[in-house]
C-alpha cells in the first residue's frame, strides 16, 4: 500500500484517488455523489474513510468499499486503510456536488 514510508498523508490526494471510484449504476464518482462522509488519518500512515451508499440494499456495497480501500491505499504514505460504511445520516441527492447534479440533469 502506498510507498510504505512514513510521512504526511495528503487527504486531498486521497480524495482525488477516491474520485477514480465510480458508482457502477450511476457512472459518477463517489466523492461527487456525496457518499464520502469523512477522511482522517488515525495515526501516521493509517487512514479511515467513512462512507455510505445510496441505498442500504445497494448491490455494489462490497465492491465499492473494496474499491475505495484500494484507491486510498495507492496514496503516498498510506499503509493501512479502514473503510467504515455508515447509514447515519442517510444519503440524499442534496449531498451531490453541483457537477454531479448537472451530469444527472438536476
């Protein structure tokens, strides 16, 4: 994961890497969909991602969680990633970026 060297984790780099993960049904990245609730470095090189899904029964739940974990692990100075899927607060379309809303014609 990452380069294995301890250093400063860049949360903006991590956010950009998560943007490479798209919802397979909607075709928009998880950041712009508003599914990423939080990013934090718990200790040097260990990152926690708090995210949700568009619906509790989302069929891509496991795949999306693993894709986020993999994407974050590619960031510089990251060697451990925890992905927590939460349901509170529930996701709603208002959480989407303006770009995602435009892409969906909202």
